[in-house]
């Protein structure tokens, strides 16, 4: 009880610390926050069934299972809180937990709609998102640059399936036999965006899809140089990653938006690296 009271006091100021439902409100907020957090990091990228914890032999925490393990952890929290809850509150906590998948899915769709520049409501949006993610999985297309390059390419180029080599992630995606079908669905959906120019779409998408992220090969390169007492790349990365959504000449020269170098394909890190 003392621990939960301390956590509420320190981190949940909107909860009435003297209220009779404070522990139930605390649990409800944690369920919501967890669903949103995992949806957000899933919108940042996946790593093709990568298990980030090298001690996780069963793959419980693999990338594709993040949402499910979030619910698993919340269920453990609910059981830990049960001694602090009255019987009716315990039943309500169970109902709150049952709402987790819906909260997660709604936030997931909201985030990916923004990444694709979609506005308004359309029943086909979830299918369109899932279709794209499946194509990306099948072709192992780069997550970050697929969305970024969809943000940069002009709609007229997509209409004629003209994808230049600068859009290397989209070229990888285009190898899939169903790519043209997805593009047609996407273009049709974009037409339903109310009073939206292509330039407005591109600007909006580029504001949520970074051009630069901190990749393994960049870290490895910076570390190797630092071991030789050369901290130039560390300083460059610090500068570039302050503005990941803005195209920067130094970053382009360093290859930070290019296809990762061949030597980096065997790099592996874990969450304890």
C-alpha cells in the first residue's frame, strides 16, 4: 500500500490521493498508458520477429508479441493490486483490463493513419495498414524509410508506379507481386482526404515519419572511432538526431538515410547491450 501510494503521489497528480477509488483509477490509467506506449513504439518500427532480450528463450518479448505481453504484465499488476481493492473494484478492474486490446488497436490505427497521411474515417483503414505491414514483412523492406519515402514521393509518381532509385525502400517493397494492388488502394483512399493537396499530405507525413534514426551501424561506427579517441561521429549524431524529421546535408553525406552498409547486416544488439 505504501509503495502504490508513493507512486500515485509522485507520478499521478490527477488522481485524488485520498479518494476511495484511487487504486482503481491508478490501474485504469496504467492500462491506458501502457496501451498507448506500446502502440507508439510499434509505430516506430519492428525488426522482423526480433527478440530484443537474449535471455528470453521462449520469445515472450519478441517484437510481434509486444502488445500481448503488455496485457500479460497488466494482469500481473491487477493481481498485485487485488488486496487493495474491494470486491466490486476487483470486478471493475477486470473489465478495465478487458478494454486493453481495444485501446491498443485504436491508438495503433490512429498512429499509422498519421504515418500514411490519412484523414477522416474509413472502414478500410485497418486493412490498408495491415496489408502494407504484410508487404513490408514479406520483402523485409526498411520500416523507417518505407514510411519516410512514402512521405516524400509525389502522388503522380505513385500513380504511374515510377519509383526512382533514391526511394530504395519503396523499390524493395515494389518487388512484391501485390505492391501495385496496395498502391491502387492507397491512392484511392487518399482521394477521400477532404480538401487536401499532395504537398499538404507530404508535409504532414514528413512531420511524423523521421528521415534519420539511430541505427546499429551508426552506433558501431561511432564507437569504433571513439575507441581511437575520435568523437567526431558522436558529435555529428547528436546534432543530426536533434532534428530527425528535417533533411540535413551532413546526414546525407554521411549516408544516414541510405541503405545500411553490407558490413552491418550481421550486427546484433539486445536490450541489455
